[in-house]
C-alpha cells in the first residue's frame, strides 16, 4: 500500500486469527504479496494475547475459533480499550449474525467463501477509515522516523532498518 506523498511502501501490520491452516497460509501469502506484514494465531486465546500486546494496524478475525470464540476476542479487545480495526471472517451469514458482529466491535464483516480481492479491498478501506489522525514524522536533528511507513532517514538518505531495529528506535 503506497503512503500518500511518499516513495516508499507502507507496511501495514495485520494480525490474522484463523484456525484453518490452509486458509491462513493462503491469506498470509496473499497479504504479504500486497505489502502487508502478517502475524498469525490459530486460536482465540493466543490471538487475543497478540492483539492486546502487539502493535497491529488491523485484525482479520475468524469467528469459529478454538479456545475462545472470535466474538469474545473482539468483545475483550474493545473492553480493554483497543480500537484496532477488525475484519470478521465467518460462514455465519444471517443478518442477526452480522449485527451481532458489528455490535461486538467489528469494523467490517466478510462471509466465507469470499474472493481475496474483495478481502483486500475491505482491509484497505478499514485502514483508510481508521487513519483519521494526521501522520506524524518524528525528528531529532537530521534523523527522521516515519512510523506509518517504517522509514528511517538521516540527512535525507533512507537507512534500511530491521524489524528489531525499528522496535529499538
């Protein structure tokens, strides 16, 4: 995803909480091929832990998870004050199911089976809607850090930095 007015690629961090290994692998590969950085959890307990402790830009959350249902994951995430955008994935397609998902804090709802292109469009849309605040570039002397795109520059030159280096910075 291109950052507005920037020549670099934004790395949107996605937490994928999906218990179906084949689907998770397909989604992971597809999202990474479109510039996303993906973390994965295969059950609700681990997913909630990662959602509460990680710094993700959005969540793709399956509802029928083992150990802790996706609705409960979303409920607890919102109760903890985390407002990361959530796209719910599910086979539950009734209006009552959708309203329940939105009522628990989902930002969007996608029923299985779905097209990968539609999921990508929905993820980009919820990301755009969630970026209501202006972007901030942190500066100290001639060092700049743009957290939206994970870009570090010194004296105007881009410096490649590892993921661990970004966390330290």
